[in-house]
């Protein structure tokens, strides 16, 4: 006989390893109710109906016996409780209405429902990340920056030496290098420092010159800190990819949970590639991308067409940030053109200027 102290103790309902371990109440809730054997086989800590911690005895249903209920009473039982509202499975234990769900579902349908719901949310979030990436790709100030730390070596006694140098690389919209510099972090003459490394003061001046005033896109807070330690560069925490990239990937695992991590791109040009993919502009050719980054200023553009169409085009241009703010959008009628109107608008020459809020 098993003594109460020697039986397995589970700390959560999810930890119970086999489906045949049920409480006394769960035995009674079977569609063919049963009565458990006298001694519990295990114990679980859960919460009672009021949410307070409680310990429940678990009995192995394989050792149970049929309850005293007769056929008449069993046949009168409402079978809806034991029917999955999706696949129609007739479940032995009651089909549960789980948290966040509105229907009574079998375990498989509950899992499918959780996965589909999570994937739906992921799609919405992906759209938000795409909007951010398009804004960044369209911003002529954008630059993608990566700081690579040189490997730290150990002394003969096993002590970890200081990081000898970092390499800062930055790429523009076309993936072309804006900056590549190796910065010495230890004393001059240290043999671990690459020969072409510059000192921190030189690096600070160079980084400020190339990246100052630009919109810096980096991987995570550690990367940002590594850069801002070297030079007083302003980096907006919202322009980091470590949460945005997994959010855009929108992966849901086989339990219906969102996957919130992924490998870092680890290079400036790969940060750009990730952003371009998120923006869904990978088919834009190099010329298009260069246009986004050159020819600053504004230019007058005439839109000619039907009244509704010209208004519509101007509205779209304004929405995506192409129109210079306060552009007068009153149309004028084109003489002898069958009712066509002309809308004269002022557009940013360097692609999209970005929303006026930034
Ligand atoms: Zn089902």
C-alpha cells in the first residue's frame, strides 16, 4: 500500500503526466461516471473555486469502479457537456470552455483555437511593424548601425581581459557603408588591438560627423549603449529591431504561444535587409532606394484628372508623407478639357518625408 507521504506531488495541473490521474470530482464528471479507489496515487496543488491555493488528491482512474448511477439516469444526462462544439468529438471528460474562448472545445480544438487566435493577433502586429519599417525606409536620415565587440581573451591564470576594441559599422538605404571604424578601448601598444584602430577621441569625432542628426536603427539596448558610450549620438529606443523583428515574423509555437526571440542580424547591412523585408519593399530596385536618400528639397507637381481622382491622389500622397505640409490643395479647372481639374501640390523630392509627428 502506498503511504500518503510517498506519492508524487505535482505543483500544477499541467504537470500531471498521465491523463488517467483524476480527482474524485473528475471521476464523477466522466460521461460514464466512476468512483475512485480508496487511496490516492498522487497529489496536485491547484486553486479552488475562489482562487485560493488548495491541494487535491489524484486517483488512478484505471483502478476505479462504475458509480451507482443506473441507465435511466445516465441516458437522461445532458450530452452537450461532453460534446466538442467544433469537431463534434464526444469527450469522456467534460469539454471545457477555456480562458479566452467562448465555446466548449475538446483539447485538440482548444489548441487549434489558441493557435489561430494568436496567429490573427500576429498578423495585426506584423502590419504595425511594416508601417514602422516603411517609415524608416522612407526617412532619408535613416542609417543602420552595428557595434561589434572584439573577442575577450583570458590571461594565463584564467582572468578575462578587457575588450580590446570595437568595430562600428553603419550602412545607408542602399546597404552602402556610411562608416566603418575600429576603436581602441585599451592602452595604446596593446598587442590585441588591430593596427588600424583609432583612439576614442578620434572615433567620437568621426561617429558624430557621420551619424549625428541621423535616424539610427540598431538591434537592441546593449548595441545602443555601446554606441552612445563612444559618441553623444541620439538613438530613439523605438528604432530598435530586437522586438520589432520577432513581432514582424509573427511566429506562433505549437502550444499557441508567440515566439518573441530570433537571432540578431549582427551586421549593419543585415539590419537594413531585415528592415527592407519588414517594409515589404524588397522588390524596389537600387535606383528607387537611392532616390529615397538623395535630391533633398521640394518640387511642384501638377495632378490633372477628374475632380474625385485628383482629390483622391492628393489625399494618398498626404497620407504617406509625400506632400510638404500646408500644401494648398485647391484644384483649378483646366480650360476646354471636358471638366478636368488640375491640382498643384508641393512634394518632397527625396521620396517620403515621413509623418509630420517625427
Ligand atoms: Zn474538438
